């Protein structure tokens, strides 16, 4: 048992109507990076909440051993004192406080009598920043967290964990919001911590990262432990097959589409920069989208793709100008309500903030943008709500016991399907998928791609914004590249390569 810092034996967890975990047994070796992979809804998050103390001893079945001793942790603070820290996908930082104040938020050094020792706090905070390489990135202990990039904020979270002398660090989808450069930095930090003897449990849907960083890999499916292998004995395709329980030979289900007439046309569209007076964020963009195709928009983060389409939808901080035509008819869109009336829908890259009301049920989220279909004279018809929501739950193959379940309890993939169901109920002519599979497992990705193909077959205009080159190349029929607020290239998928797209995505004015 000395080889293992953590062992799970027969772990099980049941929620009303749902068996989340069943007899999960595996061990995490000391000083290793242990990757945990599985589809959304497989039970990974539930397992992590048990390890982190969110579900205390007595609320789950089985036994949890840490450093060879049976854990009976009932609170998060007990877990942290033992040396276990978790960095969740949604960062837990106070944005208006300094880096130093965030690192020692719950345990400030004192001189005695409750007097905070700011000098020691500053020295210790700097040492931690130095340890993770953040002190070399023009970040000081006094820097306010909201002025940091997402990648740097992630580093502050790691510094917080190290300040609590964490020996087991759990990273839950740490690279989901990061750029490729930031991912490289994070993985270097994980590698460095491993060399220092810190054990990491690394949860990610990005399987290439898992192959790059992990010593051992555990696959979870349908709440059960499927297999644990050393990285040297696990190939990427093996992981996919074990995760989904079937061969997934074609991740991108490309179909032969027949291009029809122009359905969405944009001419000389410009969006001013809301933060810099006199400068434009989007600069005279023009393009056409045809029925019967998936139109991809590729580019680096910050290129302006999301801002451009959000402005067209009437939801951006600055108002765009130019001509927009839907099915050959010029339209004026000043707000999302007018966009929906004109048959224009955006599935936001941030589904939790802009796509869902997490406090509402699946049923309410699906119908909220189409209340006219489920109400009469301003009075909701609950039977109609259920009828429509059940229809779209089945249509999207959503995994849920019923339509009354709160959206907050769903996995990321199923939450994305709720947003898709809401869009489908609105019956849009033009639907923009902005980073449609971010933070979603390979099985759910394939299902969402199939839904996109189905929409194309139904004659809808499907536009996809994605920062993943493989996704753009795998699903798009035609591709535009965007850089610095301008369209820099147009390519048929047959002629496009990652090198071609990257070259066009870094083109300068």
C-alpha cells in the first residue's frame, strides 16, 4: 500500500433516480500523474467530490484510503489539512483581491494575537510564484487577479494549493479555457510538480494532453471503473474505445452535403472596439453561407470571431454596422429577440453564462425561448412544456431521468444538448455553433456532430466557430479564416490543411 497515496475500494454513490458510481476500485501511485478519463456523465465529477470532501464520509459506499489510512473526512477543510487540494474547472478566486491575498485567503500568516504578518505573506507568496514560474511573467504578489489572463489565474489556483502543502493535487479540466501556449505552460508546471514528488490526478477530455502528461490512465464509464493501465500500455484509440464502449473509428461523421442557394450573407460588417475609442474590432467583413453546408470559421483566440457573430445577434457591448441578409432579405437586428424573430440563433461558447439558467429544469430551459408555443393568453401549459421537452430530450439523446431535473446537475455534454434542444425548438434558419464541443467527451462530440449534419439536411444554415483545427477540418465543408478582425482566407475542406489554416490565422494587417 506504500506505493499508493490514494486507494478507492468499492466506491458507490446514488442520487434520487440515478446511480452515479458503482463499486469503483483503483489506486493512485505516489508521485505519478494519474489521468482520469470518461464521457460526460461517466461519474468522474462525483468521484472527485468524494475525494475532495464535498460528499463526506457516510454519504457514499465503500472505502477511501489516503497514505494507507481509512479516510473519514466529512468536510473540505479536513481534506485540505490532510494534503489534498482540488482545482475545479470554474476557478475559485476573488477577482478584486491581489494574488497574495488569494493564495493565503483561508490561512494568513500571523505575528500572534491575530495580527496578519504581511511581510511574511508577501515573501511566501513570491516563493510560490517563483516555484511555478509565474514570477517571471510580469506578475507580482500585489497584482489584482482580475487583471490576469485565464492561464495565469489557473497558476494562482495551483499556488493556493501548494500554500496548503498539498501532496495530492486534483486538476479538473484545467486546460479547457486555455490557449495552446498556456496549455504548454500548465503541463510544464505539472511535470515540475511531479518531479518534486507531488501526485496529480488529471481529468481532461483532451486525450492528446493525457497521452503527453500521464503516467497512468483510468477509464470510467457509466459510473464504473473500466480499466487502469500505465500510459505505456494505452493508446489514444484504446482510451476512446474503453470510454464509449464501442469502436469510434470516425470521430468526425462527415456526410456528403449538397450545396444550395445562399441563405446568410454579410456585407462590409464592422464592429467598433468598445474598450478603445476610434478602433474597430471587426473591420469590413463580408462572407456568404450556403444552405446544405457546414461553414467553419477558424482562427486564434482573440481573432474576433465570437465578437462578430455576437454583435450580429444583437448581444455584444458594441453595435455593428453593415448589411445582413437571411434568405436574400435584408434584416435589422438590434437585440437577441429580433434575432430570434428573424430565425437567427447562436449557441454560445460559454453555455453556463449565456446559454442556460442553471437554477431551472431541463424543461424550462428548452422552452424558455419559445414560450409562445407552450402558452395561451400568457398562461403556460405544463402539458405542452413536457411534450416538447420530452421530444427534444429524445431527439438529442440526452441522458436524464426526466425533464424536471435541474440543468445544474447534468454533465457538460448533456448541458450542451439542452442548449441545442432550445435552439431546435426555436426553429432557426441560421444557427451558429460557437466552440460547440468545448469540455465535452468524444462520445458526446460525435452525437453533436450528427445533430449538426441533421440540421444541414433540414436546410438550415450551419456555421461553426472552433479553435480546434481537427474539428474545423473534420466537419466543415468550407472554411473562412479570421485574424485581427478580418477574413484572411477562404478554403474548401479538400484543399485545407492545419498548416494552411494556421498560416492564414496569423496573417497580419
